[in-house]
C-alpha cells in the first residue's frame, strides 16, 4: 500500500528564538536533533520504513531527514532535494522577532501575516542581509521576495504531482521532510481543507504524520504515527 510520511523539521535555532524564518537557512537545535532522532525511532518501532525520500534545500529539513533515516537504518534510500519544498518565504519579516513584531504592528496584523491564506508579508528589500538571490543553491531560480500560503501552494502542489505522486504510484513508502507551511500546503491539498480552515492547522516539529493511499491513489485520513 503506498504510504506517505510527512515530518516537519526538528526545532530550529530561530524557532527557539521566536524569529520569522522562511527561506533563511537556520540549523536545528540540540532539541531539534533529539526530535528528529525520536521521529526515526518511531518509524522503526512502528515498522513504517521509508523507501524514498524528498526534502527541501534547507539544512533544518535535510538534517532532520538524515537523523531520522539513520535511526531506522534507511540512510541508503534514494533522496531528492528541491527548493519547491522550502518553507514559505517570509519576506521583509525574515529575521525579526515574532513577539516584538506583534508589539510594533499589533497581534491582528501579525496573525494576518502569519496565517492568512493569501496575504503575503511585506516584501524583502533587495539590499537585505537576508536576500538569497545570489545563493548558489538557487542558481537559475527566480527567488521570491515574499510568499503567502497560497503562493507556497502554487509551487508545492505541482512538485507533488509531478515528482512525488509518481513514486507513490509505484508503491513506495515516501517520506517528506519539510516545513510548517510547505507541509500545510500538502495537507490542505490531500485532506481537502478549505482556505479559511487550513490556517488553524499547526504542524508540530518532529512528529511523523502518515497518509495511506488506496489502489486509485486516494489518500485516507491522516494520522500521527505516535497515536497508531
Ligand atoms: O518562521 C517561519 O518560517 C514559520 C515556521 O516556523 O513560522 P510560522 O509559524 O509563522 O509560519
């Protein structure tokens, strides 16, 4: 039975510091490492062993994938990294503290920037220290300067359909190690969640979520592997 495992990266340094992160390539903390290892141990314990892996080009997701795969002795499986699984781009908010930004602009405005479906944060200035246009990993890619969830969906779902779904069609057990909003995009698509409801879905770090697909590749209800 084709199976999909979604894992949000373990705690990052900027999760810990409560800073808007987006495309900035922040590392995992010690706690994040432990969360990633625990995710892999759970996969092993439950016998849900990935045969194919996808991740973003951001080290918090890549490291989480590798730590989890190491724990379940699956470091050998084929893996693909792609920017389309990156976190949504946080624009001009990148690097700012979330609580300080709420004090400055108000809770309501910050909630809109964080959780509205189609309102992107203010764009990143071209001369910002957080501009990644010159980063080697994005050569040939039109790096966005901000993204809403809607814009994130517009890159995640075509990638899902073109690259990941064909692997599931072969019967693979696919693991995707990614980010709060790229995974929110996928869950919205797979579970048919309306625009105004998806913003309430919070995906915890390092907790494997599982979808089982039927022969026609229709996904069932997702569940947290720890509850299975
Ligand atoms: O900072 C970010 O990039 C994301 C994920 O941590 O934050 P938010 O919860 O606001 O989507």
